[in-house]
C-alpha cells in the first residue's frame, strides 16, 4: 500500500484518534482523515464514492462503540449497502471477549485490536491490513 493511500480513523475519543494518527504519521502515512462516529464516517465514505471509487479509503480503523452509528452497523452498511469490499477494516475496541471478535470478523472486519492500543499494535494491525489488501489485488489479477 502506498503511503499516500487514504486512511480513515473513526473513534469518538479525540485521544484515540490523535494517537492512531500520530502512529500512522510515524509510519509515513499522511493522507489520514478522522470521523467522530459512524454517521460522520458514512458521510465521508459516501463523498469519496461519489467522487471517484479510486479515492476510496484503503484502510478504515473503526471503533465499535460510538454514538449515532456504532462501528458494526457502519461496517454492515459499508460491505452490504455500499458494496465496498476492497477496504481493509481494523476494529479498534475495548471489547475483548471471543464473541465480539468473532462477530466483528464475520461482519467483514479484516482484523481486530483491543484498547488500550499501543503504537506497536497499530503498526502490526496496519501491516496485517496491507497484507490483506495485497492478497485482494492478487485475487483480482
């Protein structure tokens, strides 16, 4: 994945958004956008899709529990209604039980990280998302 690829961080915590953004910046990613809840993220996603599908977010880092539209509801709309299958989605949440992890992955998440999250974990999950994106490109070829 190119470091100029668009990334969206969706979390109702300003501290989490800034921590993730700083970590991504340290990894060379500077085309990073943020949203404070799933509704705002949905609006930004629809704007991108209306512009040009190639400008779509390549990675979405998504909190599960947010006001207005929670992360799993956003993910369902993203995959089922907007038909965005080629964006990697990293769920970032405090839910650590196996049912929550399974539900997120079955809903279309690429990987799962449990808060509080360290910069090392963010980097590890981004690398996993990049691997997933690369595998998707190979399947299309």
